[in-house]
């Protein structure tokens, strides 16, 4: 290409330059590598936890040891060396409410990532996690006065013990799967949100997760309770330095959407390509409640994540919008699960995936309707776009429909970046690269248009970053 | 007087999948001229349009295409577009998720090599849409996605109006249009035509030529120009049909 500025731009826009940097290892405390009952006990000790949580962790460790990897993972998880991971890394022992109080080197990292600036501009509250623990949490004062709680999960265990115990581990029990068990035994950090009845949080709350230490595991745990008639939009983003050795991120997210409430949970996952991202996300939606997952996966080495919604009572609606982009050496195994456990429930899954440079995307989905449910409507649509011949996309839909009165639509399409589309756009003066970007932007538009403007811009930027050198 | 033609096609041969479709086509178009190429199905009309624009599906095996004296062969389609060539497609493809307004803006910026101020762009866009009797809402729709046949053709004309090419090739722009739409499109084309511009209408039927008057009509048979003439040739074709003309030409060739 003849654009003189292009080479320099590619350089400063690379993942390495923007997100892949790392701070000096200045952790206050770092557990020895490996996972033992002693290390788990030490985490509890350092966090000064109540006995029930100490027991919960040890029980979960037992379950983890008994469980196998998910069968569909094949040999893809075999390279994770569970003995070579730091399970707990404490950078600072305080969760601050003012950025000024956050240690300078950590603050600089979040400055670089634009978090405090975004907070000022368009967010109702921000949480920031650095390695194992939350270093900053704040929420707009007016929302706090209305009774909205937005704190680090460790802090919530101390400050709201009853509510915490009532809901924690009820949506995703430790025995759900091997990585949920692992998270349950060593969890640290994450966000805790409670929105009181009728309160509508009009702008998003955001959390940002940053891994800094090499060979570490981040195991945050997020719990969101939207009380009757309330509304909240939570957004999470994440990045990590690019290291030659692998890191592990294994979170558990539990969401309770009560009668008439509405929760939207948006993820823009942008881990560096050395991170295994194995996450369990699940929501239960009660009468007339609406739960929406907007799940964007662009980073990581391997992601296995299938946000799910259990529709528990009539009128509940679940929606999963999944966007995956796999480049060289990446596998995005994403999708979603909807369980219709009540009559008059509706759901939509839209999955859009892109693969390039030999990257691989898989859509894995479950649609389940229990036998006593009537008037259920479900819609699944999966589109995959392959940007070159080396890339791969697979669809693994599962349907378990035990009820007669069910309307289900399922469509799946795989297409290649079309020669005709490229030619058409090029005939209007766009370069091949501009044309490809335009086609890709159009392809992901149904997901991107659901995001608040700032995130839509960010997501498009990340997609463009992935697209650099995709064609030509 | 030897003036360089705007577009000069010299003994053009082109193949698709190894099959030769254009078999030695020559044609010269000067600024200010309207030419029509008419021909039966399979005579190579669309191939010509696509080859001129540089479609990767076709291979040029012989001959040349000169635009203002410069060979277009070897130039990518976007470079040809930036030089001032435009093709209104017979079957425009859909680009789902991309709005007309966004597409047109990027196309205009790409052609100009700099960003047109948004306000100026919008004013131009709405003026051109008025010209083509298009609702402004149309600009919000995704490019060719779910468009009717007539809407697609109008969208092509809108692109032409925005990009203001020096040389426009209209590939079967009349097909799929009812009489009112045809008239609107033709009026648009006439309004865009100017003495600096060349226009090549590729069509099967004569009806578009009732509204956009060509000075030159060429009959394309088996990948080359079999006969050239003035506007009256189109009328003759309408009366005789392609079969009869082909026969007459064959007889003449053998005589």
C-alpha cells in the first residue's frame, strides 16, 4: 500500500504497544506456585474470611481434583500446568475509592488503558482489578444514596454477609464444572452489585480486569442481584501483558434477575494471546425479567465460555449476543445456553464469528425446553465469516426439546469473505483492505449496535486491530 | 485531428474459467458521447462491463483498455474508480450491516483522497437523492440488503451521482425497472451527463434508449462488435430482433 503513515500506525496500534506492556513485579505478596489445601487456607487467612467460606473453598478444591476437563475440550487444555501457576497475587492490600490513593504504578496502568477517563465521561461506577484483587471501586453518589451497592466481591463478603451468603454459589455451584470448582476454591476479586427494587441505573457500571504477573491465574467472582423492577447494565473489559508463557483466567459470574428486572452484561474480552480464558457465566431470570448477555471475545489463546440464562418463571426473556474473532493461534469456543424452565418464555441467541490467519471459532450452544412448558419461543442464529482459506469455523448446536408447544427457529450460515462483495466495494474506490473492513464491520453490526456508543467505538477499533494485514 | 479518446478498447480478448467470451472487441468513446452496446444473451455484454472495471473473475488474454491514454489493465478496481471509471452493476451485491450513508461517505472520501466535511456530504447526498426521487430514509438502509430490483438500480444511480465519474458504464440498468422507475433513472442519468463525461449503456432492449439518447449504437455478437451505427440502429434491432440481424450479418460475411 502507498499510504505513507501506514507502517508507523500499525506499530503503535499493535496489541503489544497498547495493552501488552507490563509493570515491574512489585506485588506485596505472591503465593508459591501450585495448588494445595494450604494455599487455599492461606488465601482465606489473608482475606480474614468467615468459616463457611473457608469450608466452601476447601470443599471446592476437592471437587476440582475429582473433576475432569470438559469432554469437548479434547487435548486443548492439556498444556495448562496447574502446578506452575501463582493462584494468588496481592498487589496492594487496599480497595480504594479514589484513584489518587491507588499505588502510582497501578494507577498509571489504568490511565494508559483509559479507565479513569471513561469513568469521568460516561460511567456510573468503576471497579478495577489488578491481578488477584480489586484495587479501586467507586460508584456515583446519587446511586449509592438510592441503595445501589457496587463493591469488590471480597469487600461484599465483609460488609453484606447475609445477602452474600444467600446468593453466592446458588447459580453456579462448585460442582458445575471443573473450572467453576477451581474458581470456587481460589476465587478473589470481582464485582458485587445489588440494585434495590425499582431502581434503574441509567448508565453502565464498568469493571476492568488486568493481569500483570507472569504465570498467574486470575479467578474473579462476580455476583449481581437485580431486585424487582430494577435495571442495570454492567460492562467488563480485560487485557494482559503479552508473555511467552501462559496465564489462566477462570471466572465465575452469577446473576439473579428478579421479577420485572432487567440486566445487561456486556463483555469485551481482549486478553493477550497467552491467556487461557475458561469462564462460567450464568443468570437466572424470574417472572417478566429480561437478561441479556453481550459477549465479545477478541483476545486470549483459548476461550471456552457459554453465557447462559435460565428462564425460571413465565414472561422471562433471555438474550445472548455473541461475537467472536479468532486470529492466528486463537480458538474462540463460545456460544450460549438458554434453558426454558417455564411457560410463556422467549429467547434469542445471535452468534457472529470471524476467523482469520488460521484462527478457529466454534459456536457451541444449548437450547433446552422442559416438558411442562407451553408457548415457548426460541430463536437461534449463527453466522460465521471466514476471512481466508486457512481459517476454520464449526457449529455445535444442541437442542433438548421436551415440550410440544414450542416455536423454534435455528439458522446457521458460514460464508467466506466474498470476492463479489470486495469487487463491488473496490469498484467504488475503496482499497481491498478498506473493503474487507467494511464488510466485517457490517457483519458484526447487529452486535455492535447494541452497545453504548463508547463501547461500539472501542469494539470496532479492536476489530480493526485484528484485521490489520488480513488481506492484500 | 488526433484527440486521445476518453476510453479506448483495443482488440480486447477476455476469458472466464478458460472460456473466451470477448473475442477482439474494439471501441472508442470520447468525452461528451453516449454509446450503447446492445446484444443478445451470452454475447459478452456483462463480461465487457466487468472486465472494464477489473473484476478478478476474468482474465484479459489480449488487447488493451486505455483510459485517457493510460492502460487500465493491471490496475486494481479501486485505482480505476479513483481515475474516474464507474460501473453500475447489473446485479449489485448486498453488504449487510453497512448503511448506504456510511458506504457513500467512505467511497467519496476514498475517491477524493481526503475527508469531505460531513455537512457538505449530507447536503450533496440529499440533493442527489431528490434528483433521483429517493426518500431520505433510504440512506439509513443497508447497502442493497433487501432492496427491490428497482431500488438496487436507483442506488447504483445514486452512487454514480455522488462519485461523478468521468466515464460511466451502465450494465443493464434498465432491467427489472417498471416504466416509472425507468423514467426516473433515465432523467437522473441525463441530468448527470455532461460534456466532459462519457457514457456507455449496455442493454438487451431498446427501451432505455428512448429516454437516454445515444449518438452511437453497437451490436455485440459472440464477443465482438458486429455492427455500429447511429441511434437508428437500435430501432432497427427492435424491429428485426437479434436472430435476424445475426443471420443477415452471417450472410453478409459469407458473401
